[in-house]
């Protein structure tokens, strides 16, 4: 039977019933169940016909349309009255279905939760909810219940007891959801209100109850392993995430504030808090300006002022960013708290696998949001507010170091952070930091630290490399911004442009003072000179030194292109004297990394013979009979630095620096001393503890003829004859015996070098203003410790008489120190320099 035939039979039967008045409803207030079922059946038939395929034959289609009209007439003729029930009756019917878990009871639970008129009509409504929580464990149902509670809380005649019970039931239902549904519910709650159930004023009893639950949740998390211990089991993490999610659903902003507070102010808690938030991406939803209606009066006024000024850094930011910003603005953070904040944000910016199981990585806070919210507003107001520049730079550095960019994707996220203005601001800051120890001009940024300057250079270089890579992909798109930035650099120091070399690419020549071109043979197609008043004739080596300190590649260029005829003694002498002056001018303004580059350049010049540094015997009364060629570079470098510090501490230069500047010079010199110490250690490593136990057999007595026994000699010396006469253990090969002889011979040279280093350090410490430079004091202790270690490791390196002379001489040197405590400690250390033969 075809559809048309079946429909024809139905319509004929219906028409017969109508004609026989079998379908007439006599009483409009009472109608039979059969009539109701008939109406439902006809309605289903009409619906099915609408969805049925259109017949191909036109005549068949017209016939079906006629039959549809007959059925529609039947519905009208039935004229069944509308069923009218009260909300109470509807609620009772729905509760009966839910309580008895009848068919389709979960859909009735959705209806039950969405009908606000049913809520709080009596105790049965809340009782049904409490008894049948499993029926309401659906994302949409829970959101509807939350809306019901929010409406009741914000009404003037709210029942406090019912509200508290309902809030607990809703929280219990939320806790039973899967993690995926929890995140969906959190996101939905954020769309409703960032303050959850507390978007408006609520009864104090309700607010107090939530505060207790919030405090208890985070106390449990901190006490249960969220403090100093960074290792948290997966079970503990899931429990902690559930606790935070529960309170976050009730009041997202309060939960996030507590997370931020715990991460910053509880030692070690930042790791667990970051892991918890990464489990709850539903709290990551962006918040727009339309939500500002929830802000209090002060927040709204401040936001309006920002909009009027054309700046609103928090617009569209995540709720977490707002919570962190509030803490940074309202609290003065300690160094340890800033460090925890940095690590917390670093973890949140790190991409992790999505919790919903999809093969994708996502971060709770994007690096561009961190930069736009916490960095750009602060750096753009430098000089006009007391913003924490160092914290802003550290945040920018952390964001740039996070690996979130897909190598194949372009453009880089940093292009969403106004990269060219940001580069210009960083360049301005670097320009101010170049003359670190000068008195700052009014309105300029001061209170710098050298660590901040080092960080600034690192951030500027890294950002320049990222932007440069993007510019290289589509250079035409960035030409206007590129020229704007380059022209802005003209008002800054000429060295700043070199940090942005990756941005310039091949678009611009390297511009340097014209005096540099007189001492360096640089290709004209890549380099051009600038007429700068502060770089007059004869200042070429100063510019050369500054270039060497900027980067390793630029230092290599300067060394390879240096114009110096080593066959002309006058040229070498003039170069060496000029370099001494240039190094004196450059040293105080160097950071540690810049100073390390300069030390590398000085070693290269000394070993290649281009820098002439005669080694004077001011701390040696008699010529030592030693081969010091292997330590020639260390000794000459030490003397060179002594001459630099003598010139710097002289009357013509001593007024250059403030007290902090002299302290920094001391730290740089101590750094150079440690590098020389490391070089010496590498040439004569200390023997292992068991290397000398094998050769513990008695040695022939040392005779005065075998050594230089002059008591005035200030360096330890050892004759190879005594070692040759020593009994060689049978377990040692001839080759190992020769190596020990070489090392034992070399130990004398090492002791001599260490004695010279110690004397130079003491000389400089006495010269420096104040004479209380702690880095130099520590360097002296380190030299004495290694001196003692050499004497212990190589017993033949010093005789008792030489040890006694060394102690006496070192004590005489330290007598010149003004600080009595430092002097006492050094002399106590010197007294321990005893030859092994006298122990």
C-alpha cells in the first residue's frame, strides 16, 4: 500500500466520523481521553506528512494536499479546550516523574531546573532536588539551577535558609560532574557573572558561609602539599582541582584571587596553583567590557577614565589577569614574591595538553596577553610613574622564552603586542642605562641595577631577533615601521642600533663614529661614519672597545679588522697606551657579559702580540728561575688590569664614579680575577685524593743546593733534580712518572702566578675608595685557598723556608688594608700556608 492510498483511507474514515457527529465534544469543560489521543494522532500525521518526500506526480501531490486539508479541518472541529494548570500542579507532576525515575525523567529535570516560577514554592521543590541530584548532573541543567539561585539571591524577599541549602546542593551537583562538564559549567558561569552567585549584594549569612568554604578549601590545599613541595601526585592534584572548581563555580573571581594570592605569597605554592588552573581551562574565558556593570563604583570610574584617555589595557583580558593586576597594584611585593609571580606566570604561559583529550596544546594565559596587560602599560609610562621596570622586563623575558609558537605558523604572537613601539621603548631604557653611574637628569629613570641592565639587553636582543625574522618574511609590509624605528634611533646612543641588527637586516649600513674607521679597516659598503662631538680625533679605540663589548660577532669583526702594523714598534706602543686609556673609560659602564667579552678581546690581543704589556717585578725582589711562558697571558692581563685600576683610582679619574659605581668596578675586577684563576686551574688540576697515597714512600731529603734558597724570593720554586732522585713506585709507568714530574715542576709556576694575583688584588683593594670592596676580599680568600691546595697537593712545591717567607710577605701586603675584620680573616688564612714538610 502506498502512502497516498493509506492517507485516502484515513481521510475517508475521518470524514465519515465527522458526518456521523461521532467526534463532537458536547461539554467544553470535560472531554474524553479518546478525543485527546485522536488530536495527538492527527497532529503526528500532519507532521509526518510535512517531512515526507514530495510525490513525483502532480495529481498525486494535489490529492495529498486535499487530504491534509480534511485532517486540518478535523483538528479545528475537535476544538478541545486548552489545559490550564497552576505552577504548583506542574511542579508536583514533574517532581513525581523525577522522584520515581519514570521514563524521560532527565528531560523533566531540565524542565524542573529551568522553570523559575516553580522554585521555592514549598519544601518539596528543594527536597526533590536534594534527593535526586544524579538526575540534575548535566551541564545545562546545572546552569539553569544557578540562574534560579541568582534570581532568588538578588530578590528583596529571599529566603536565606533556602538559598544556603540550594547553594550547597548546586555545589554538590557540580562536584559530581566530569572534568569536561565542570569546565563547561565554569565557562557558562563566567558568561553569567564573574562574581557568580555574588554578583550583587547577598544576605550576610550566605556570604559568610561561602567565605568559610573558600578559606577551608585553600587551607586544605596548602597544608596538603601545596606549599614548599613542588611534587604533587595526580590524585592530590585532582582533589585540589575539584576543591578550587567547586568554589570557583560559586564565585569565580574570589577563587582566582585566592589562587593568585597563594601562588605569590605561599612559598612554593605557585607550581600547584598553576597545575590546578591548567586543569580548569573553563576559567580562562575572556571578559569583555559588557561585564563592567558588575564592577564596583571605583573600578567602573577607573575603567571609564581609561577609556576616555584612549587606553584600557584590561579590556578583553582574562579574569585571572585582572586578579593578578590587582595584587601587583595594591601590594608591595618582596623579591621572593616577585620571583614566585614570574614562575607562576611562566607555568601558565607554557602550553599543556588539553584536558578534554584532544590532540592540541593550550596555555592558560597567552604570552601576548601577559605582555599587553603587565608589560606594555608599565613600560609606556616610564618616567611618569613608579612602575617596577625590572619586574616588567622579567615578565617580558619570560614571555619571549616560552615556546608556544608553531615554527610553521606565521606571524609570531609578538606582532600583536605593538612590537616596534615596544622596541623603541626598550631602546630608550637601554640608552638611559648606558651611563649608569652618572647623576640622572630630572625625570630620567634611575635606581637601576646592573642585573636590570643585563636583562634589558637580553630582552632587547631577543625581541629584535623575533621581529627581524618576521620582517625578513615580508619586508615590504614592514618598510614604513622599519624606517620609523630607525629614524627614532637617531636621538639615542649609536651603540643601541647594534642590538637591533636582526631587525635592520641588510636595509641599513652600520653607523659608527668616524674615529673608529681610522683604527679599523671596515668595508665601505657595510659601514659608514658619524660625526659625533664626543668622539673627537684619537677616540677611535674607545669606540672600538665599545663595539667589542656589544656582541660576540661584533667583537670578532673588530679583532679581525683592527688596523695595526706589528712590524712597527711605535705603532704597537701607541696602540697599547691608547687601549689602556680606552679600557679605563669603558670598564665602569660594562655589565658582566660585556666585561667578559672585553676580557676575551684582551686575551686575543695579548696572545697575538698586538697588545704589549710588560710584566714588571714590583712584587718580586729577585728573578725567579721559572718558565712562566705558559702563564704569560694571565700575568700580563693581571698587570694590565692593575694599570687600569691605578689610572681609574688616580686623582684625574677618581671623581667619575659614585660609591655604587666603585662597588661595581670591584665586582668586575673580581670577575676577571676568577676567570684568570680558572685558567690557571685548567693548566694544573689538583690531584685526586688517592693519587699521592701510592707514592707515600720516603723521599730523599731536600738539599739547599737543589733549590733557590734565597729567603727574599717571594715565589715558591722547586728543582727537578729532587723529583728525579725520588723513589718511583713500581706501579707507575715511565710515562705517568714524566707527567707527574711536569706537573710538579708546573706547581712552582702556579704558586708564583697566584702570589702575583694576590698582590695585585690587595694593591687594588687598598687603592679603591673606601677600601672595603667585599668582592675583592672574597677573591683574595679564593686565591689563598687555591694556594694552600697546591701546596697540599704538590708537597715538593715549597720548602719550609719558602713557606715562611711567603706568609711573612703576604702578611705585610695585607697590613695596608683599612678594614680590620677583613685584615684579620686574611692573615688567619695566610697563617695556614704551611709546607707539608713542617706538618
